[in-house]
C-alpha cells in the first residue's frame, strides 16, 4: 500500500484521536497518553508538533489514500548526542501488516539524513514487539542489543531492544 509522510494539519485531529483509542497501540507506546484519547488531545499534540523547533523535531502524519493512518517522528537528542535522534511511530491497527510502517520509517530516515546533520537514528521497541523489530530490520536498522529490565509498562518490567541506523557517507 502506498503511503507518504507529511506535515500535520489541525484537521487531522479526528483521525488521530480514532487511531489512538486502541489499547493495543497504547500498550507499545511510552506512558503519558490519555485514554480515552480525545480530539482535544489530538489537537494539542498536532499544534505542538506544528510549532516545534524544526531543527530538533521532525514529526509527520502517515497518510495512505488521503487518510491519516499513523504518526512518525524523529527527535534530536541533546548535549554530546546532538547529532543523534530517537525514532518513534505507530500505525492504526486496521493498517497493520501492509508494509506501511516500513515505508514510513524509510521515508523519515531518508528525510532526516538528507536534510539535517544527524548521523544516527535509534529506536527502542519493547523486546516483545516483534512486528516493530521486524520493521526496523527491514529498513536497515541494526539491533545493537537488549536493554534488560529497561522500562515498566502497565506494571510489568520490560526488556527493550536498541536499534540504530547510521547515516551512510
């Protein structure tokens, strides 16, 4: 399925709220997102991404066939890690297993490497999230190891994987 990444628009709020009202998705994201996730929550997020520092935050809607199906972002780190960025993404459940996420991850990495001085993009999926690990591997991320007992999600101590992609010269 063809998809593209594009800047967020305020009229995406309803679609975003619909996507994030799914505990299967929230169970694989960091804490801090409310449930239920409202259009007001979505609008707040969208406006914060639109107004974010364009040299540090690269946040996009994932669109297929004119419909927002997910979200993806790359976030520059600080201090000695200023040329490193963290990748995060999710896709609506009804769009899983169609290659959309892999395409979006490739697109955002290409964008960041071609338009910034960032040299390393990393992601830390939960070790149990095999689909996310496969997405990263398909687009050239290398698993650098397991971060044992690295997080607590929904009261469960979780291992995470460290994946990274380095800008090629």
